C-alpha cells in the first residue's frame, strides 16, 4: 500500500506537532502526515518517565511561538509539557494526521518524479488485517523532526565487573515504573542534567543518594516560577504577556551566553560565588563543582529552586568525584580505593546521538553520506533535494529554532508553488567550492556530540553554509533569507525529468 502526501513530517514530538500546526496555518492546501515510531505523541516528554523529569529551560522559550504557556511554573515537569503538546495537537486537529507505530527505515529521492519514497516499518498492532509489516509513502517535501538522539537506547558504557552487582542497574531513558527506591541506597553515575534532576527527586524517599561523577559540570540555579511572567498574565492578554516574557527570556539567554564567550573568567567567578553561598564554607566546591572547561563549552545544568543544593545540605545526597574501578556485588569500587554501597545503580551516562532518526537516505540511487555534505543554514544539506531537518540550539531552547525552521519550510513550499517548481536542492556556488570546512557545531564539546561529530555535516565560513547558534540573528535573517542567491536550485517538473 502506497500513499502520497505533499509533506511528511517524521516525528510527533514537540517539534513535529509544532511543524504540523505551522503547515496547517501557512500552507493550508498541502496534505500532511506525521509518522511516529512510538504509539503516542510527545517524543522526549512521553519517552522519559524517570523521577523528577522536567524541562531544563523555561517554557516561555521552550513553548511554541503561537501557543502561550500559561502554567505558573516556567520550569515545568514532564507531564505538564506532555499535556501542552497534546492540547496543541487537539486544538489544531493534528492527531488525525498522525500514523502511530510507523518507523521510517529508508528514504529514496527520485529526480525524475521529484519526490521521496519512504520505506516504513509498521508495528504489528497498527497493520490492517492481511497487510505486511512494511509500507511505502510518497511525498514532495520530507520534514525531519526526530530530535537528535536514539529513542531505543541511551549511551550505556559497560563497566568492569558490572555483572557482579546484585541489584538493578537502570538507565533513565528506560526507567522501570515499578522500581522501588524508597529507603534504598542509590548511586547515580553521571553529572549532566539527568543526574542533577534525579538526585533531589530520589533523595526525597531514598535512604542515601550519591551522584558519582568523573568530573564536575557547571550548574546554575534559578526559580521555577517567573514572577514577571505571572504578573503580566494577570493584567495582559495571554498572547501579549507570553510574547513579552519570551522576548525578555531570549534576550537574557543571549546576553548570558555572550558573557561566557567574552568574559569566561568573570562568569566562572560569579557561578562559583553563587555555589559557595548555597552550599556553605565546608563544601568542597573546587573539587565537585568547578569544571576544567569554560561555562557553555558544554551545556549548563539548571537547578530549579536550588533543589539539588537542598538535598546536599540535608545529608540525604552527596557528590563523589572519582573514577570507577569496578562494580562489586554490593556497589562500586573507585580508583581511589573507596567503595560506594548501593542497592540500585542508575547509569545517567548520556544520550546516543542519532542523525535524522537513524534512517538511510538515497538520491537517485546513490546513498547519502551526510558527513560529506555542507549544511544550508543548519536545516538542509548540499546535494539533497526537498529535505528539511530540524536541529535546535545548543545555547537556547530547542523550540526557538524549530519554529523558525518550520515557518521557513512553509515559505519555501509556497515559493516553489509560485514559480512552478517541484524540486529544490542546495548547491555550492563556484565561489564556495574552496570554503574551509568547520565542524557542525563549534566551541561546544559534550561527550554525546564529540562521539558523533565526524558523522555530521560540515559548515563553511559564510552564509548560507553556516549552522547558526544565534537566535537573535536567525530571527532577524531567516524569515527573509534570500531564495534566489544561487545556493538553492529550483527545478520544474520538466527540468527534473530532463536532468
């Protein structure tokens, strides 16, 4: 069974649902379908169910540009974010366009037909009686909204003698809902956002929680409620209050990020001063919370209302900075010789990055190696027609960029209709051929990206071959970015067949 849609969106998470709403609004004549590999919408916010799951940025910037966030808490829990996504889909009639249990395996573009053919694996419970476990879809534009990590598994290193440990070893990406940690000793391996979310949540009922890290991470605390946003909402229409708060928060994000680039030592001193004030003079901030890298060389971890600090001060939680020598039947032996007793070990060891959902791509029978392509404004790839991929910011909320990309995709589709084109392909101009190749993302070095940077597209030294990480610049330039500067090659149906 083969079905055609003008646009197919892969992924029905925060990004995919938002993209569908933009298409409904800006390209009302286009037929759309969303392919979702799981059996529910929500993406990250439906997948992750570990204790304390929450946003790591405020919902006035992580929320959509068209739907105000109206809860009092700006740093929101996972269930509230999931409800926000569901409400959006329901309000705009998007759910009827979602094909659940549909996983994209491969996509093949034909210049003759000017369309993509998608090989899609269908979950058994989603198959009509008598059909096979796979099907095909055709589309003109393929809009990838799959996020950046593997939903099947996280980064799960195997530790020496791990099999000796007699208790459960749990990765947060697949948290057992029946896991009983009340009154137990829990060791959380890791120092990223997930670990810092888990530790205070577990400490509420566990006997003892230890955050075991190889090296520290920069952290910053802020309230989970935005007092100005809540005040504005009481006196202004929801959209006006939301827009003002969004403007304020994006400006603050950009200002702070620029300070870390221009004055890293000053920012370090400020962050460490805040930590010492929270944790007191007896806590070893230098050892446990002073990284060797500058702030925003890796993402800062947000601690809402200082909940991690409260857990540490109470004695219910502790931080240990050391390396793992081996697991033991009753815990972990460290390289320093110390041993950590544990009933449960949580491996908050990060994500496994997956470009474009791990699917295979071909153009006219030739496989696409994305590491050999150049990024076009961080959303398209040289030599790959009719494909738009959503990749957010590393220094701001993901949705800020996904909204911009979705709106640009709509503008691109409408332009193609206006000139009678069915195919658009980014191509290097003659003057771009000798550009120096730069990494997909620069000055950002978390382990999950370093492990795959060699697989990601290149960026150049000029527009449009840059992967911008500046929302302020993108917001000003992307809505009116030129479509006729020679880097986008448009073809009409006849031209596509002739070439």
